[in-house]
C-alpha cells in the first residue's frame, strides 16, 4: 500500500460500531487488502476500561455507558468535543518495535499541540501528554499544577495497531468526574479551549495531518 488513508466521521460514532470497524480494518491491513488508516471521530459520552482498570476508579458507574476494552491503560472518558484518533498502522512494517511506536504516538501529539503554541510534556510513571499550568499552584508546596490534555492507549493484533489517541479540544470537563482518569488522582484534566485557545476540531485535524509525516514518515515500503 502506497498511502495511509485518512477518514473523518462528521457524526458521533457509537463505541461498539467503532470497535468492530477497527478490528475489521486491522485484519484487512494484515491481509494486505486495505491500506493503513487514521480515523478521526467523536463518540457520544462514555467511559472505557482498559486492561489495568481498577473498579474503585469508576466513581459514578451509572453516569455513562462503560465499555471494557482490550487496549492498555485504565479508565478513560470519550465524548463530544474530544478528538479521538484511531490509529491502524502496520507496526511490523514500521520497525517491529512497540515501545518506539508508542513514543511516536506521544511525539505526534506533542508536535500537534505545538502547532497551537501548547507545550505538551511527558511524565515518568504517567501515561498521556500533560501541560503545565503556571497560573495554578498545587498543594501546600505551591508546585505548578499539571493537567492531562491527551490520552494514549493502543492494542496490537498480529502487529497491526488499533485504538489510539484522544485529544481534548472542547469537551465537557465535568464528565471526567465520573472516573479517576488513568488512575491518577493528584492532577487534573484540561482542553485546548480550557487553555484559552479558540481551536476547532477542523483546526486540530489539519495540524494532525501536517505533523504526521514528520513523526511517522510516509507509508512503509511494500
């Protein structure tokens, strides 16, 4: 396959429908009958539980539907105003290195946020991408607060990835209160609009596409 296909779904996509579509596409990529795919979408409000999710971190189990999924990680929220990026790529053809692939996903998010002047950062022991909030102190020490702006969780099947990334553009941040996001209690959650940036979903999509090749390169050789 010569190119990575990009797909944008304009309407909210039910989670079960998206999961089935991802699994079918991953199988087709492995069979060589479909190209790699980056799928940009939004979900209706829901929580997902990764393979490391702890029951106590589901604070409000009746608030939204909860989907147990096979990706790594703990509880996450998806909903309107959050760009979900499902990444179906042939990791075997792209180096056969899972750790390097996850690093690429992290750096793709960071490069995309930089397009809007946001300094996304990684933290040891904390998954996802974070932003410092010098406008807010945390705790008695007065340390600078840090909020999560993007989550990352992937699964591989026969070396083809699916699931992927979520970046908060303008979701209802109160919806995160029903879980302990990724099991982390001492930090908050933010979005591009919460940071004071008038970024639209379309703006983010353009930035994602513009930065993709600089991180991942073009499609792998056949």
